[in-house]
C-alpha cells in the first residue's frame, strides 16, 4: 500500500453528532422526525422500514465528546476521518442568517483533527435537509433550495478552506432516482403521470448542486480535492442464463454507471436522454455549461460497499432475511456467500471487483468511505470490554481484498474509511446495530469503550495493512 494511503473511519452528522438543540442549530429533516412521530411514519418508514428510535437529538453526542473521540482516533493511528457538516448548524433555516456558533464548532473540530495529524474528509450534504427548505420549497424539488445550497457551499469553502483538503458533495446521490420523495415532503405516487417528471426534476437539481460544489471548490480552494459519493450495489447474475446476465448488466448500469457517466462527462447518457424526453421532462438540455465546465470535473470517486447482490428472473429466490437497503435493491440470495447476523452477504472479493470496475471505467482515484459489519451482537461485559471477532474477520478479509486491488491490480485507491468507526445510529434510527471499533453506551451518558477490534485496527494501520492477523 502507498505510504500516503489514508486509514480511518466515517460518520455523518445526523447519525453521530447530536447537540441538535445547542449552538444555534436549526431544525433538519431528522430533527423534525424527532419532534413529530407523524413525520417519521410518513417519511423514513416509507423507505427504510420501521424506525426503532425516533429521537436523533443526541445520538452518539460527538458534539460534546469530539476532543475525546479525536484522541481515540489518534490512538488508533487514523490519518483521515470522514464526517459531514450539518447544513442547519451553518444556516439554521437553510438560507438567510449564518450561525457563527456553528462555524466556530466545526473550525474547532477540524483544527483538533489537523493538530492530531488526521485529515478531515467532509461530506457537504448527508441527507439532513433543512426542514425550513422542505416546508417552503419541497427540498430538492425547489430551485430555491439549489440557491440556498450554493450559499451554504460557499460559506463552507471560505470558512474551512484552511483545514479541509478532501470534500465530498452529496451522500449516495445515485439513490435519488429511486427515492425522489425522500426529504422533499412532496408525495407523488409512482402510478401518477407526474411521477417521472417529478423524479427527474429532483434528480437534476441534486446534480446541479454536485457540479456547482465541484466547480466552486476548484475556484476557491485550488489545492483541495473533491469527489462524489455513491452507494454501490454490485450485482452478479444469479445463474449463467443470458437473461440473468442481461438483468445484471442493466442493474449495474442503472444504479451505478448512469450516475457516474453523468458526473464524469457532464452529460446524461443517450439512453437516459430518450427516457427523459419520453417522460415529458427536458432536464438533459439544461445547465450544460455548468455540467461540462472544466472546473466541474471531480477529482476522485468515493463509495460505500457492504455487500454484493444477485439479480435474476427467479424472484422467489429473494432473501427474506436481508434488511433495509439490500431489499430495496431487489436482492436475490447468493447461494455461494455467507451472511452476517443482520442478513447481509459477506463478499470481500466483491470490493476488489468493484474497485477494478470503477477504476478501469473512469480512470479516477477511488476512496472507500463506507464498509463494515453492522450487527446487534456486540455486548458490553461487566468489566467493560467488547469482544467482536466477527468484525475483525469481516474487516480483515475486505482489507486483504483492497490490498490485492491496489498492489496486484494497480488500482489507485486513496484510502479506507469504514463506516461508524465509533458506534452511531443507523439511518433508520436503530442504535443497536453497531459498526464501530469503539462502543458507545447510550444509556450511560454515551461513555466510550474500546472493542477488541480497536486494538486490531491499530495494528493494521501501524503496519500500513501488512499485519492483518490470521
């Protein structure tokens, strides 16, 4: 592995930061869920399943623990830490007044990270849309939200440019065509003739946000690097039947490559253009100058990878034990792979395949910003230990596959930042599904405890990935 390889972990503000009622922060989509169970049932549960916990106000309380947490990350040897900025901590209403307390908080976090030789990798938008923009403009459906995002981005770049070298635009935005209503407050039935134009409008507006952020980053912080972030859904054919191969090809194209083709060329694919026109929309003809501007070309691709899926015509092969996102991908059970206790397939070779596919196709550096084993198996013992050999084994296999992609296949990979390095809430509000190297006791003032995987990952980082254990 390259000596400059970034070892670290990832979080997001709404799942980890807490402090939602402090420091002048405004109400985000997730704060509205906290305040109203009705909003939760109409939004989150419609796409992620039942919300186990509807209170996002504290989560892992990074807001009050960040100095302690950064010290723990330093002890592990982190060289990078991915986090997101809460839009409503900078602009409480999404636009209008800037909140100086929010600026001060993030500056102190970034400065503390840099003082400990940890590079912040910062996501500008990780799903926590300001509720005020939803109420006034239907979130990403409204052009006014794009203008608000532009102001927010400009403030972030100007205020934090001395601390942040790596930026990500929108989290997993390739999911937007599948979930256009998410975070908009606007419900349009899939059976309605308005659905496709609505979905395309939301998708295009998020793409304007992406290209604007990339262009402004290159204008305002020439030495910084900025990339996208996609949710990977690597699919294999369930069988060798040509029909399954075609379905798989179409799955990967629709959920991954259509989006990346747009971001790397600035143009919707020819097939997308025909589909857009047939829906009655004209988004493919708009904003071409911005999308194709030389400064709008991103510097790297980042992605999440937890599992692979199978695609085929045998729909009765669907894995009923799989949870949340895997079911959203219409996953079929892969008979050759083991599964986690949460029902997700364990496929370390898949991450090597994906790294090669992305690098061969786009010739851009890659960064893995989410990976890991989320399970409810972690137990804090009476002597305050957590033994998690299942997590070590999952990560060991995946890191070995990444090393093969880098050292043998010559893929340019910037870093490995597995998800939830300190325990956090799942997007669905489930606080018992844990990913971290550090256990958070939510019932005891969010006290932190090192898991066995903490010490293992420390050795991995010290050896630059050479010491993975047996």
